[in-house]
C-alpha cells in the first residue's frame, strides 16, 4: 500500500489513493452522549418538548448525515453505504447515541458513523436548547471497526 498521507511532496492536500485496496464488507460504529437535565430527559420520554419528537428527528438526521459524509469532510472518500442505524437510549441524565454503518468498499465507514452520531447529537441539542441551556455534547468516538486487512478493532473502555 502506498503512503497514506493526505498531502503530497509539495504539501498540497490530496485524497488518499485506495484504488489498490480490496473492497470488503466493513462496519463502523460510533457513539456520542448529550448530557441533559433530568427534567429534559422526562420531556423526551413523554414526547412533550415544544419542538416535537426530538428523538426521531435526531435519529433521522443522523441517518441522512451519514449518507452525506464525503460532502462534509473534504478528503473523505464517498463510501457506498449498505446500511445505517442510529439508536438513542435515555438514561437519567443523558441521551446516549450510537450509530452502526455497513458498506462493501475499499475503505471503512467509521467517518460515516462519526458524522451520524455528531449530527444526531447536534439535532437533539437544537431540539432541547429552549428547555435545557445546560445540555452538553460529549464523548464522540469510534467504538468499533471491522473489515479490510486490519480486521476487527474495538475500543477498550477507559475508566471514567
């Protein structure tokens, strides 16, 4: 595999050439957390926010965003996505957002998973900001990658 740098010898930005890589089944998983007041979590559970069903709006926004990743990240390859799933679980003080993305491609869809959880979190923030000015988006990260020559990688959880 040639050099994987995003810049050439003259320092100019370039897309990495993946034409020599084999297309394989790949997955990318990511997560994000939106810290919320307990009263906001209650409103989310009861679907009583002034702006409507925030959880469904955030979930759909994440799916749509994953499909647009190459338009948002300048040197990111367009990856033909086979499947995108965004799930949101509520705890007493947060919305935990997870995305899983599948593709058959020469490069993995972890950027798509990251974009999915990020946009879902931003959408949720936008939907709750009128009732929870203290909402905070945290812990955006890739949690797992599979496929390709590297095989499977899973994030080891650090103690919090």
